[in-house]
């Protein structure tokens, strides 16, 4: 497919997975209901039909088992791409991820490769019951040996999933589930994507730097748009890679704007915002006109669906934080 | 002699008739050497009523979801006998740990079904009081509750309410789970703990043949009830569409647990007639043929035949139950729409039993933020 | 025992557990090898003998099972105190901790109490093989519904374990394993301890505030002592409670000193230091003469024992960070 | 018929003689209907030598730990037959996933025992190349490796090296674990996956009766090998102190796996004669009587009796092995002290296959910091 196609984020992931599987016969997909059903979000739709049950593997209902066998498959030379059905169900696999997947390369003295991708539909906003709206990124970013990325739009989704699969290191790949089936974008399979390990300025501005990733990028872009209406020029950076962070574009930006806000759905306490704020402060201390403020999920469990609009930072809450920073 | 089992019956999942059955799909009573039951007409009517009302809850909730009043609903269609049989076998003091599909058990335990809707609507995460109904909150993380049940059962041992011989005191605990759940580490660890401490817990697995789109064969190549034997406690398979058999088998397992005999695994062999949940589309992964075949094994129809054939219930009875079901439907439809949305601030106050200054400050800050909008209006 | 006794941290925990069990018959201990053996660190030494197998429970070798049954026991009105044998073995129980223990009170609408204490010997410096020297505190502190504390000395150990057990909320109780059998301290069972949810200034100073907890407290006190020799006055705060943080004494201090360093053994990236730095910066922005710097374990897996002296922040690395902050 | 098993043999852990045995503790060959073996004198001598040298590794390492050269050592004393029997049954292409105690298997797979010491000394976390020896790194998180083995076996299926009929290609995978590990969720999930995919994996459990201080009864009230049956694959118990029986049983299970017959669980019934590790004090929790009783079942002594009684080995052979052992001891003592300490900077470079800028910067910073001290001297 050499021509540009309009795709949702879900379809873009599907296309990216397909291309990765075509490119490398060692790429396998594993997960619950990813075969005939195509996954509960249909991200793997049609792939088992085309690549067979040996490459698109419906697994027993056991997340530790999925990750543990993925480790074995990786040691046998395969590149397992694991789907965790919902964010809240990654925790049974947490031990295999942080103690095995993350450490294997290190403990083997650099011999073993662990090219495992763990796809996690993450975040809230879909009106789901509990355990279906978590944002577990900080817990993985804190773990050396893992790399953690989040896509925010169809084009990135298409490229980033392929880049993650090509990576020789384990990648926690976060997919903003509430954007799966929203706005389409043009995907040109011949284009040259930016590196996976890069953050991207997605809107230029001069008064304040707004940092975000995953589902919050669209919210932040809308916030910036709204702020522009009030004469405020906000630069928006899509972090994309959460570990390692690519802070170059961020500190460049903050040195110009002097102000920053970090937004995510995850709980603020020890969320990504803490690290980003600490690092920006360290690197741009003399440029900062105000402390880096954080907007995020409250430090409560994710609430029942009919309260989630309060829990999730929205345009207003982002702008309120922007106001507070501007007032310094 | 060492045992070198060449396990695995003819077909994966085993011979489906290899189970305890007391009432055939045609409504004929059959005997079983290990499980005799002489149910009173009253009990049979009770089963019928429970199953019919439970099905009505399910139908109403499904419709409410279609109308956008619920975010999602996990249907129990087809599993009424398994749930009602299991629940009616309970003593009042027994405690139940459900999954997200035990609407029939909730019904028997006296939980207003409206409270089930609250969870699926997103108003709360379960608003009944587990201690009031001896019925725990729904658990969504697959298998987690089987360990809770086992721990609770260990608590009963420590409370001294196991094996005392006093039927009013001796307590059993039930862990519900599905066929898919049997693959989870937690469920198998629950088996280990329960066996190790001989905890008074009954593991009640509704094998409805599906874990979303995955057939039981993905989880196990042999009948699930065999799993227990490898952990050192008995397993038994029952016709989960037969409320009598389920009741009888459950009664015996609960009694064994209460007496200090330790855990039992019951596999209730049944079928998920509906979708996994209202967001699922089973046409993508299963044949309608199967569903049609299982329709002939409907759990309610066979009890109706039995009641009518023996003259245990007349038309008036059936009409009354129907009327009751209609009343229940209305209760649910009206009640659901009237369920209050959660207060945006209340959540902050129940993260901890002892509130922290940090979180109280976060609450106040958000209260101020909300107030700023009110001011603006 | 009404008289003051000299105890190691290990013995103090043992005495604290004993007293909690005497005070409340609902307190149970659970874990691997905690019975006859008294635990691999002997923290529960003699307790099974005195309280019986029903209250000091040797469990099967399955951490998720331990936490999951503890949840059930708590729902049945007991107060389980769980011992995780080593920090690296808490991860198989991670799901039960973050999805069940942490959320139960909230999801039950405030009805269910979850007074579970998870004791974790944490940190390195004992020359152990892998998975025996982890510092998992940030992963728990990020989880609403949990409270996280770390003791640093025998007196605190004695009181804090009792306070944690008395708490109606779940507490992750971190024990600095390398200090278990080191310096003794006088414990007066009649004394009135400070509240559990409080940080404590453990050394006064005026030039810089050094924040630490657990095993790093003694290191930081030594660093402060050494710095004093060079005419630098360092205030040391033992955070003690990591979630919730008690930042009052910290911000008071930083407002006076204008400078702060946070030290912990955990990886720096998204470690507690990130949160502490972000919050101090937010609260004391105009008082800060320099960014809050962090010293911690590198962002690598915990290394083989013969490299751990490099990995672990020691007096010199703490002082080097102090120097950097002072040079601003 | 539904099965309502009243499981549990007479004693917990079962009748200890309920296992496959081909060589008695007294050195007498016995027959077993399912496992015939006609070992060549050469193979018997090989077993003797392997076990003796393996024990010597253990003795030397224990001594090195006492002298402060190792941080800790996990002793295998008493488990030599289980490990050597299991390892000698392997085909070259088979792959092994060990725990932290498989020194005998490592030996057979050609791993220089010095490399084992490196791990326990704290010089590294395993410095052999798994691909070179088809022997994975030691795994300390209990049970985790059983899933790795299962996944690796699934890889072999995808590589097309299962059931081809070519003995040079067909590959089996071995997962080692202990009796305590059988309680872990991961191990039971490995059983589920292996059964579901019929993966070519042999689960080899050394039931040495102890998980640190906890006796096997805490983990299971029935013999462990029964566990497999509940998951739908065969389990067999073998006298783990009998190298011949272990070899024979393992050979058959590996063959079955290679042929595509799926997994087998082998429970090698043995005894941990030493402490759990050198930091453990078993006098706190077990009686010396037991240890004395198991001394009579020593795995090496019985092979020596067999060799001598049949004239398969003469004094010279035994002396030569002794000499070899002494040489090995010297190699370990000298080699251990000479093991290089890890470089403080090397670690930064092997966190990722593709280094990150962040971590490279952290490395450089630390290099600068270290250099500042050198400057200071
Ligand atoms: C740990 C975990 N993984 C995945 C899911 C998503 N999920 C919800 S229900 C379900 C299938 C459960 O099947 P089964 O145990 O047979 O119960 P049933 O739904 O058929 O009643 C899955 C995979 C979950 N809730 N928890
Ligand atoms: C997940 C986990 N929990 C706890 C431990 C600590 N630990 C190390 S060995 C051991 C006992 C293992 O017993 P078993 O499986 O019988 O193997 P053995 O040591 O007897 O060979 C324990 C509890 C661990 N390594 N991993
Ligand atoms: Mg099911
Ligand atoms: Mg053992």
C-alpha cells in the first residue's frame, strides 16, 4: 500500500502490526481474545486469519503466563508483541515484566535480547467499570531496562508500533484507548517517521510550555487553542517517549517560555509529571519564572464512570494550571 | 506404584454427560447415587421464581444498556440454574465472593438488583453492604476473589465457626469464578492455600464454555473439575443447567466445608447464551448452532415442566411470577434512571479510613475549583 | 516491660510485633518461613511459639496468595501483618496490593476496612544476589489507597510497626534490612512516640536540607557530620512517611536553608526524590537558591553485589550533590 | 459419572515408596514395568563421576563461602542423582531452565563451575552463555523460569523442531523447580500454557521436602506429581536419589515431548541434606533424625556399590575420579579468588541493547565523579 490512507488510531495500529509481521517472520502477537475476535478493541482484527494461529496466539487467561512465555519466546529468537486487554490487568504480569523482562539483558551480561513489546490500552474516558481506565506508565518508567512510549495520534501509532517492535529492547507501548476510534489521520506508508525516542513539539508558542502524552495531547492542543483566543501563546510538546525521556525539545522550549505545565491522566503523586518537573527545574533553573505545575488524575483510585469527567484533567483544569503558572 | 496417567478423555472438555444431573432438559427427574434430593414443591417453586426473576433482571439490564442507561452489562442468560442452585444451598451465615456475573446469587442474598445496576451504570463500584448480605462486592480482576474467599474462610477457622457441629454457626465460604479464570495463578494459589489449611471454601466454577471469545479448550484440555484432584481435594462436575443437581451438589460441598472437611471444586457445566457483555459481539467467534443446541437445555423450562407435570404449580402461580417479574422490571427501569450520580467530592473522603492531610487539601482545592465555576455562572 | 531496653532494629520490630499481638487478638502474622524459623531475618523469632500457628502463619510459597488471603482475612475482621521475604519478591503480589488492597475501602464506598500491613525488608548493601536489594517504595507511593512508611532506627521501628498495625488503612512498611542487626538503641516502652504520619528533623542545620528515609538516614547523618567538619551546616530530615508525605517540616526547613538534596537507594528516575523535589519547588519556589538535586541508585538494575558500593549512594556521593547545590 | 474424589493418601506427601526406582539404596538393581534400562558400565561410571565431581563443587563452594569468598551458596548435597540423571538424559539440542541450585545440571551442560561461583560471589549474575550450553541463567524469583521454559518450548514448536521424527532436531525443554515453587501462580500457569499448547516441556520438580524452613506438607497434602493430572498431562514420581531411575524417567518424558506428546511433570523425590543456603540454620526447624535417615539413601554410595559389585569399576577408577575432584577443587579455590570484580561503569552499558542518551549521560557523570577521586589521590 503505497498510497496515503485515512485511518483511525485503531486501524493505524492494525496496519502497523500487519506491516511489522510482514517484515519479520519472527514477530508474534500474543494475548487474550486477539485471534478470532481481533481483540476487544479490534486492534488485531484479521491478523490471525492472515498470519495463522501460530503467529497470532490466543492465550489462556493469565497475564503472568503471557509475559512469562513471551520471555521464553524471546529467548528462542522470537519478537513477541503482547496485548494486555486493559491497563488494570497488567498487574498480574508485573513481576514477569519488572523482574524478568526488564532485567534479562543486564543480568545476562548483555547477551540476551528481550525484544518484547507490551501493548497496553491505557487511560480513561470511556465510561468503563473499574480496572479499565488506569494509567500505569510511571510504574514502568521507574524500572530500568524497560522503555516506555505512548502514542497520541494515528500517524504516530502506525510508526511507533513498528519502531517499538523493531527495538531490541523491551517496550511498554501505551495506547490511548479513548482515541482508538476517534479522529482519522492520513497515513503515508512511504513517509519517514521521526525517531521513536523523540518528543515532538506539536504546537508552537512562546508564553508557556505544555507537556503531555497519549490521550492528553488532544486535550492540551485544545487548551492551547482556547488560550490563544485569550491572547496566550502556548507551546505543546508531545513527550511520546516516557522512558527514556527526550528532554531536549522540552528544555529548549522552557528556556524560551520560562514556564511549564505537565498534564497526564495518571495520579499526580509520583506520576510522570514529578520526574519531568524535577528535571526541568534542574536543567532550566535560572530560566524558570514559576515552578513547573502538574495537572493530573487525583490521588484517589480511578472513580466510577459517572465521576470520571471530574477525575480526568480536561481543558478547563489544564487552563487553570496554566493560569496559576502565568500568575507567578 | 508410580502413576503415569495418559490423561484426557475422548474429547477436549470431556464427555458432557459426565456430570451430576437430577433433572433432565425434558423435565424428567433422574436419580444419582451420590446426590439424592427430595425437593418440596415449595422449593421447586422457589427455584422457578428465582430463576425467572433473575432472568428478568438480566433482560431489563440488557435493555437499559441498549438505551444508554448502563455503560455495560454482563449477562447471565443461561446460567440461572447454576447461580440459583448454588445460592439457595447456602446457610445464612455462609459468605459469598462473586465475580461480576453473579446476579442470581445476589438476588438470593437479598441484594436489591438496582444496586447491581449502579455498578454497571458507573454510579458506584458496588453499593450494597457485603456484611449485611454476606455477599461480597463484584470482582473484575479475574480470579482475585478466589483468594479473598480462601482468606475469609481461614478467618472463619480462626473465629471457631468451622466443625463445631452447630448448624447455626458452622460457616462455609463460596468463591465464584469462570472457566477462563481457572488459568489464573491466583485461582491455583487459592487451591493451594485452601488445601493446605483445609479452609472451608467451596470453589464454584461456572464453566459457561467461553472466556469472552476463547473456548474452554484454550484453558484446559480436560474437564475442569479434575483440577482439584491434583491439589488434593475433591472436584465434581454438575449439570449447571439443572438447578436441582446444582443445589444438591452445592449443599453437600458446603456441608463438608462447614464440618471442617476442607475445600471442594464444583464445575457447573453450563453455557453463556448471551454475549460476554453488552459490548461483545459473539458472532465473530462462535456458531449459532451451539447456542441453538443449548437452548434445548434451558434451565427454567425444565423446572416449569416438572412443576406442571406434577401439579406443583398452576397457571395462577406462573401468572403471579410473571406479574412479579413485570413489577421488578418497572422497579429497575425507574430506579436506574433515578440513581444518583456520585458526588465529585465524596470520592476524596473514602480513599482512606483515616483521611490524610494531603488528600484533604486536594479535595479542598478541587472544591474551590468547582466553586469558581459556580461563581462564574 | 516497663524499663528501657537496648535493641537492634530487628529486635525492636520483634518487640513491636509482640506488643501489637498482645494488644489485639485480631493481629495475625503471615509469610514464608516466619514460624519455626522466625523469618530469614528472625524478625518474628519466637512469636509462633508464643502465639501459636493460627496467629503466626507459615504460608505456602506464593506471594499473591499471601496478599490475597490477607485481604480475605481483613474482610473477616482480622489485621494481617504480612512479611515479604525480600523486596524483590513483592512483585508477584503486586496485583493484589494495587488492585485489591489499595482499592477496597474506596470501592466499597468506605464500608470495608483493609488494615493490612505489608512488611518489606528493603534496600541493598548486604552483598546479596539479585532481587534481594530492591527499593520498591515509589511504585507503592504512586498508588492511592496505600500508605507507605519507612523506618530508619530501632526506636522508630518499635513504634512505627505498632502504629502501622493500628492503622485502619493498608500500610506498606519498609524496613532497612542492612540496619537490622547494626547499632542498638534504647527503647522505652512507656514513651510517647511521634505520630506515624510525620517526618522528623533528625539534625539541625542552616545551609542545606538533606532529605532521606530508611537506610539512607544514617548515611546522611554521617554526611552532615562530615560536612560540619568543613563548616557546612546541614539539616537532615527523616521523611519516615512516604505516602502521605509530611512536607511541613521539609518546607519549613527549605525556606530557611534555601537548598535541598533528596537521597534514596531507589533509582532516581521517578523515585521518591522526583515527587519531593517537585513539591518543594512548588511550595518554596521563591526561597530556593538552587534546584533540588537528587542522589540515588542509578537507573540500571540493581548490580551484582561486588558493584553495589558504587550503586548505592554513599557519604561521598551525598556530599558531592550537596556541593553541587551549594555552588549554585 | 461424576468423580467425587476423596483424595489424599494415608500420609501427607504420600507413600514415599510410591515411585519409580531402579537402584535401591543398597545398590541393588530392581525392575520397573514402565521404565526398563540397561545402562552400560560406561554410563554408570559416567554417573558416578558426575555425581562425585558435582558434590565436590558443592563442598568447595560451601567452604569458599565460609571463607568469605562467596556471599552465599545454595547447596545441592543429596540431590546429585536427581540432577545428573535428569541432565544426562538430555539431547544436545534440548534446552534447560534451571533454578539457583542446578549445579549438577550445569556441570553436565559444560558450564565451568567457576562461572556458578561468580554469581554467588557477586561478580556477575551468571556469566555463561545460555546459547552455548543450552542452559539458561539461574533464576531466583521462584517459579518464573517455568514460564520461560514453556515459552521457549512454544518457540521450538514454531521453529518446527518438534515431532519431526529426526532425533537430531527434535527438541525438548526442561523447567527445573522445587517443591515450594509448586505453590506459585507462575508454575501453575506454566502447566496451563504447556497443556494448552502441548508444548514440548518437561517440568522437573526436585521435591527435596523443604522450602527453606517449610516442609512439603505446607505446599501440598498429596504427592506433587498428581498436580499434573489435574492439568491434563502425566505426572510421575521417581526416586530422586536413584540416578538410574531419574535418567530413565527423564529420558521417556523428554522423548515424549520431542515427539509432540506434550508436557510431563516429574517429581524427583529427594532430600535437601544441607541447609537451604549457607546463611540458613536448619537446626531451627528440622530434626537431625530425618537427615540421618536420608543419609542411608545417599545417591552416590549406591552407584559405587553397583559399580564395585559388578566389577564395572576398579580402585584405580575411583582414585582417578578422586584425583579429578581434587583438581576441580583447586581450580575452584584458585579461580574464585581470581574472579574479576565487575567494572563500575560496565553496568551502564548493558541495561539496554540500544543505549539511551540519558543513561549514557549518567554513566559519563559517574565516570567523571570516579575520576575526581583519582585526581584527588
Ligand atoms: C486479570 C484480568 N484479565 C483480563 C480481564 C478481562 N476479562 C474480563 S472477563 C474475561 C473472561 C472471563 O472468562 P471466565 O472466567 O470464563 O468468566 P465468564 O466471563 O465467562 O463468566 C476477561 C478476559 C480481567 N477482567 N481480568
Ligand atoms: C518469589 C519468591 N519468593 C520468595 C523467595 C525466597 N526463597 C528463595 S528459595 C525459597 C524456597 C524455595 O523452595 P523450593 O521451591 O522447594 O526449592 P529449594 O530451595 O528447596 O530447592 C524461598 C522462599 C524467592 N526467591 N522468590
Ligand atoms: Mg466463562
Ligand atoms: Mg525444596
